[in-house]
C-alpha cells in the first residue's frame, strides 16, 4: 500500500486527526492513571501494592502480544483494527462496573491495554496511508498530544472523580466514552478495502526480521527508551534523597513532565518534516545527552533539578515522537504490524532500563546519567544504518 493511496479530502483528514487525538487522550488517561492512583486502586479492591504490581506485570505481558494482535489491521483493514481496539477497551472498562474485584481489575487493565495497543498502530497506519511522508510527521505528532494531554487534563479529572465518588468512578465514564467512540468510528471511517490478497502474518514478520534498516529503526527506539527509563525510574528517588521533599517535589515533577511532553510534541509538529525525520531524531538524541549531563550539574537546588528534568523529558519526547513517522515508511507493506512491533521494542527498552537503573544508582547519580548517555550514543549509531526518504 503506497502513501496517500486512499482517497480523502483535506477537511476529512483534519477532522479525523482531531477525533483520533481526542480518543487517544481517553485511552492514555486510563493507561496512565494507574501510576498516581495505584494505592487508591489497591485499597479499593482490597489488596496490597505488591499484588497491584502483579497487575502491572500482567499489563506489560499483554503489551508483548500487541504486535500479534495488531496484525489484524494489515490483514483485515485499518477500520477493523481501530474498532477492535476500541471494542476491547470498552469491554475492559465495563468489567469492573459489574464485578468490582481484584481479578476483574486485572482483566480490565489487560483488555484495555491490549485495545490501546491495537488501536494506536491501526490509527497510525490509517493516517500514513492517506498522508504523504513529507507531511506525515506533523500529523502523527498532533495525535501524540493525546499522550501528554492525558497527563495534564485526564489525570486531574480522574482524581476529581475518585475524590468524590471512590475508586470505581472513572470506569463507568470510560466505558460510556468507549461505546460512543465505537459508534462514531463505525460511522466516520470508510469501509476497508478487500485485503484478501495481502501477505499473511508470518510473511509480514519475516519481512520485518529480514530488513536491516527496519531492525535498526526498532533498535533506535529501544535504546532511546532504555536511556530514558534509566532516569525515569530513579528521578523520584533522586529528588527525595537530594531534598527530602518527596510529595512536594514529585508533585512539581509530575507537572513538569506533563508540560515538557506537550512541548516536545509541539516541537515535532513544527519542525520534524522540515528537518527530516532522521535528522530530527539525531538532534533529539544529542540534545537528550546534553540534558542528561546537566541534571547533576543543575541538581544542587530543587528548582534546578526540575529545570533539568523539563529539558530531559522534552528532548526525549521530541526524539520518540520523531521516530514514529520514520517507522511508518520503513516497510509500507506491513505498516500496522511494524508500528505494533515498534511499541513492543519501546516496551523492551523500558524493561531494560528498569533492570539497570537501581544497579547504576547504587553507584551514584552520575552512573545513571552516563548510562542514559551511553544508550543514546548506541541509538545514534543504529540511526546511521536506517535508510529511508527524508
């Protein structure tokens, strides 16, 4: 399937991008709310935090199956993939309403996460089919606003609902919105073309594994995510150890991270197509190295630490969002499958960072910083092997 191969007016595309962004705010709000309200959810279903950690582990394992589930968008069509994703999200959020127990919450988290991991690559593939590569970065970046806006708008709304009506309060709203989204997408999206002649799932995975540029593109995201996660897992501990102001510092840090993510996505929307995707990624990785190196230098004060965190997360978000449009063009014949594999690669990178971060921090904060820089340098080396149009 070639770029811009599907018909559609500019107005239709603008409307779809706006709708997809709003949908991703909702999906990402449920995905991200687990972290700040982990203790509240645990008390609600009568378990401890260790048990809740098992639920998040199950969610991570569900993410590993995302690439296999998302192949449906290459085999059955983008519309089918998006509707399947929203359907699973709606079923997942509905389960807790009728069965407010810990097993139900685990099942809810798994299904809603799987729904998100099917919807996102299906949506990205749909837009990539319609929008030329030269203008695709801006469009993809706009839909990525759904990630940061979930943290800035969605999470405070969830907190308000929980404070007034208890831990279950967000789930009926999410289920209702999921049902409305399903109906809206069913009506809005064009029917999928006949894909009976498309390659099977095994053939698409074989294509991915046989392409060095594709594998190097996946490596860029994996390594950049590992570098970010090395700091991401430790920054709260670092702030607490440095200032002894855990609640205040982490509250401020959360706001800083949300705003920096929004700024990073905005910069991608403004510049990635002008710079070219590989160049933008390279600049982002280099800037992220500098931001990491300034963290211990500026970390003598709480304000300096938050400034350093802002630029570290801004440059990472710029890098990560720039990677997405690049990946959409590396293997157009298996676009949705590759985008789902990319999500799995990012998850693997985060897992690698989680494994290394505590060990590096036991040696001090500078080893953490140097670990992040090291992963970024490896990502830059992998980027040199990625060959695609600018």
